[in-house]
C-alpha cells in the first residue's frame, strides 16, 4: 500500500480528478455488471473518456512543469536529463492510474455485456 500512495503523490494534482472520475466510472460499471441496462452505456462511455482525458491532462501538466523547471533552472547535461526523466516518469503516474481504473471498469462492463447476451438467449 505504501508504494501505491507514493505513486499517487508523485502524480501530483492530476491524480485527484482522475480518482474521482475513475471511481464514479467503476461504481457505474459494477452497477451495470450486476443489473445491465442499456441506458447506462452512454454514461459509462462518457466517464471512461473523462477518466482517460483527466489522466492525460495530469500527464501533460506534469511534463510541462518539468520542462519549465529544467529550462528556468539553467540545468545542463546529465543533471537536466536526470531531472527531466524523473519528472516525466512521475507524470506518467496519471496515465497509469487512469488505465488501471479503466481496466477495472471495463472488466465489469464486459461481464455485464456477457450477462446481457446470455439473458437475451443469444444462440451463439
């Protein structure tokens, strides 16, 4: 659990909207898995896009901050390279977190879709 908190912290502010949108997505997807309703599908799709875009925005914001810090700090050579790589790595936590939440939600949604196909008497 400690490493997970460290990744969350390293991701910066972008992790918070990704968490909120992603958790709502997971809840809606689990609800869909338990009781599939066609009307939930557009909401799941919208929340999935919002979760991914939120993670991408956190990543882009982090990379921009890193580049600005390196450029304004007058860093050169190996030091600039090391800090840039570390900043990009930390920023990628936003995308990784979004993908993790999307994976959980997609597994639930897939189960709900499977249930729907079984309930409709699909001969396949």
